[in-house]
C-alpha cells in the first residue's frame, strides 16, 4: 500500500497552531496512509506555543505525527513593518530556505512514501513559491469562518474601489459572503490601518494560487458564504469542519488553575462592566428549554455532529480532499 506524507506550516501563534494541528490529526485519522509533519517557525517569547507542543508530543499516541522545529532566523528590522501582521509575514519569509530544505529532505529520505501536499495557513502565502519550486501541491488551511474567507477573496476587488483602504471609509461594504452590508468597524482592527491593510491584501491576492482551500466550517452553518466562494475564479473549497480542540488549554496551559474556572469577568478601565446578575440571567434564559436561542443551538449542534458522520457533508468533503491528495 502506497503511503503519503503531508506537511503543515502555521503562523507561530497559539491561535493559528492549534487549529492546524487538529486538522492534521483529522486527516491522518481519516486515512491511515497519511503521515503528518508540522513545521514550527521558531520565535522567541512564545511560552504558550512551546508548552502546547511539548504537551502534545508527550501525550500523542500517533506514530505518524511529528513536530519539526525550523532553525532560528534573525527577526525583521523594525523599519520594515508597522504592524504585527507585517512582522509575522516577514519572519515567515525569512524561513523560506529552511522550509525548502525540510521539504527536500523529506522527499529524499522516504523513497517508499510520496509527499502529497503542503498545507499553509492564512499568513504563510510566501510558502506557495517553495511548493511550486519543489512541485508539491499547496493548499490553504483557513481556520476562520467562510464569511471571513469571502472577505479575503473579495479584498483585491475592494482595493480597486477604495482610494485609502478602510481607514477613512464611512459607508457599509457589500461583500458577497455576507448576507447584509458590513460596516468597516466590524472588520479586524488591523485591516483598518494602512500597514495591516497592505499585508492582508498581500496575502489575500495569493489565496487563489493554491490548489485548494480547506476551511473549518460546515455547509449547514454557512450555506450563503460557502456558495459565494465556490466560483470558477477560486480553487476548490473543502468545508471539513467543525474541527475542534475538545480538551482545550486546561490540558497544557502552564496556568491551568485559571483555565479550569467556569467563568471569569475581566474589567478594563473605560469599558462597560457586565454585572454578575446580568450574566446569571442570560445563562438562565439560554438554559430555558422553551428559549428560541437554545432550540436553535441544539438544532445546529445536531447538524454539526451529522456533518462529521460517514454520510455527512463534511466527511464527504474530507474524503474528496484525501482522494485529491492521493491522485495528484
């Protein structure tokens, strides 16, 4: 039986790494022919990332899953960026030689296996060039909702219509993945700033260069958004979710005590404080069996579970992805 390797690379942040790791496990558990390697971009002062990796490596029973730490690189100089997205993008670009070497070594060391795919996340688009050079199919793993994917895919079009980005825009935006017009204030704050906008646009333009887009959602949850991004101008979209970290940080977080609490109210100066009795009232309303919100949540929860079953739409989408990986 032919076996296959798949490689993943993530932005070096816990919110990006955890969804990618969960997707990698979903893929190799779905088809035992696959083995997964997670490339880790080395970055100082990332204790949560390091703790997560150490805990995961110690508790994982999978023999076909591993982390591979890339060598350290010098950080980009401060005059090259004005936002965290700019810093992360340039840092990842500096890892291109190390990623190329890692992929080359993997291809050459396993003569009985085939490197079937290279999965990148939303800020790792510079790795598309590496994959193309080495003739490895490159896929985008998008852990955010389909509505945001639609925004990113539509951003190059919006850019032709906006003189100064979103910073001075006072009208609502018509974005195909959203049912209703969207005020710029609900967009990620980084996109409203010039440097952040530049880098978001930079990455968004490259998404269509991938061989496919895997997204952590399911069709029953976002039918409108998924239909809007399923066009001939966009690579095949595979909604394989929901992919969830069910154990959560309570298993690996260095400050587990705080994460075992059911709830914590944080108050910052200048913000509105939610009173504890208001929270209690809200919980009681949701727990009321006759509450409309509760009924909708239970209905969607059932659809969520059904989507991942063998006859579900997300299961079918994951199967289509593995078939594409094997045949490419």
